């Protein structure tokens, strides 16, 4: 896209009386008048309009080009939004599962440590051995958890990178209208 200064210079090539007669450009929030007038001036530079009718035809053409660009953006958003929501729902489900599993996992670690320490105490193990048991079980459980998290992350990456298919487009058709 041309820089703002280039667009502004091009826009100044449109005679003030023509700009006034053509009226306000049909832009929506976020669209820059400099782009509109830059496009109009660029087309005018090629066509060299010499009367109001030609300027009106040029304006209509630029209006349509702006609309086409706007609707192309809109169309891609309309098509992609249902897919994005579906993927977001799946990601949230995986994240909730991961959170719930982490709580269960932490409880399993505590139970395992307590059970092994109880057995070790009954066998007369000292405080140092109890700490070793705690560290060994915790390390084992962390390795299991790391493996499980890697699997969940792979699932998340799969859903985030999944391309939009014709089926997705067809099922989102109702949201287009």
C-alpha cells in the first residue's frame, strides 16, 4: 500500500470543486479517506477526466473498488469466524481437561507419597529415606505429567493449524446470510 504522504499528494491532484461536487466518500469506520482519494486521483491521472460526468464515472468506479475490497475482507471474516469459534471451543475444552487432570494428578502424587512414606515408616526408614521416596515419586509423576501435557499440546497445535475445508464453508453457510 502506498504511504500516507504519497496518497495525500495524489489526493491534492483532485480539484477542490470536483471534490466538493462528488461529496463525501462512502467509507466506513476505520477506512482512510487518503486511500480513497489517492485511488481516485491515481485513476484520474490515467483517464484524465475533463468534465463532471467523467469524474462521476471515476468516482463510481472507485466506490465499487472500495466496496469490493471491503466485502472481500468481510467475506473472509464471515467464513473464518465459525471455524475460529469451533477451534476455540475445542481448545478451551482441552485446557479445562488439562486443568482438571492437573488437580487429579497432584492428588495422586500426594496419595502415592503418603502411602510409600507410611510403608517406609513401618519398615523403620529414617527421615532421609522418606525424603528420597518423596523425591523419587514426584520425579516419576512429573515425567508422566510432562508426557501427558505434550500430548495435549499436540492436540492444541493440531486444532490451531487445521485448515478450513469445503465442509467447513458449507456448514457455516447459514451464518453468511
